[in-house]
């Protein structure tokens, strides 16, 4: 599987989970959507609802899912929370963003 295929699959699964979560918890609200802002080393996954926020960063070289430190950059130490190439690409994430490191 190529990086682009894995990223497309990851976005599809994010949107599917978002729709299911909203149907269950917030049936009167419209689910958000996810977009990719391309970068040199990282692709930024942006979550768009009535406001825009960074959902995660994806490391292009290996597909690692990283938590955002700010709008522009992932965490400085870049602890991997999951990987878009995993059997379950959503592992390490939840409905609200990337899981905290324990």
C-alpha cells in the first residue's frame, strides 16, 4: 500500500467514525470533515466544524501519527501515537484527536 492510499483510507475511517459519533451523541448537529494540508515532512490533518483545528500530523517518511503542538508543528519529541499503515489505522486516536501519551 502506498502512502497516498494509506492516507486516503485513514481520512475515510476518520470521517466514518465522526459520522457515527455524531449520530450517537449529537444527532441534531452536522459532523465535521477532515482535510489534508500538505507539507514537506508532515501532512497536517485539519478537522473542520464550525471552527478549524489541527487533528494530527502524519510523518510522510513512515506514516506515523503525531499529536500537534501548535497549528504549525507536531510535538517536539515526535512520539508516535499510531501509524496509518497499521491494520487499525485509527489506533492511537479518538473522536476528539490524537491520544495523549501515557
